[in-house]
C-alpha cells in the first residue's frame, strides 16, 4: 500500500504582503512546502534546490514554466536542476503535479490544498513511479556529481 503525504506547514496569509526573515512572502510559499516534501521523499535527502524554491519569486517561477512549456531548458536555474532530478523518480502525474504546484494563480496552477489533493497523483499507486533500481541509480549519480 502506498501513502502520499502532504504538509502545508509553511502557510501564510496570501492576501497581504508579509516579510519573514527579510524575504517577501507571497501566497505560493505555503504550497511550495508540498513541493519540498515531494522532493525530499522521492529523492531521499534534502537538497540545495529546496532553498532556491523557498526564495524564488512568482516571476522567476513563471519564467521557468514558460520556458518548460516551449520544450526548452533553463540550464542555470535551480528549478531546472530539481526538475531533471525529479524526472527520474516521479511518475508523469507526479511531474505534472510538481509543475502545477509551483505555478501561480495567473498560470492556472493549483493554489489550495483542496485543489492539489484532487490531482490524479494522489490516486495512483506506487506502480506508476519509476522502479526502485532507477531511483537508486539516480541518487548515486547525484552523489557523484556533488563529490
């Protein structure tokens, strides 16, 4: 049996501008905690990209999404590096949910927990995820690149 876990623990009031630790908090910050958890559980470790996600502005994220939709690559982007890592461990539904979660309301992305939980990713079983050996091989490659 597969269990998918969500954490909405970084929730802020998105209707007003807030400053937290010197960083402007926009409404997308709470949903990014789900993206962080997806990355952590599927990649098996915390990554530096998680930090770049938490400080990415909506404009930076939308630029990444626009380039992704054109089928291009934004090579110097932390989001692009994270996406490449996740391609080896997420199902197609998982990648689609990742993109929807980082999208803003203006680009039609999920912006609430209720919307996110309706995504097909949460209904699928472990069978749609890449095999364990493929995820393990990716993790080894990542560790070699860091070393």
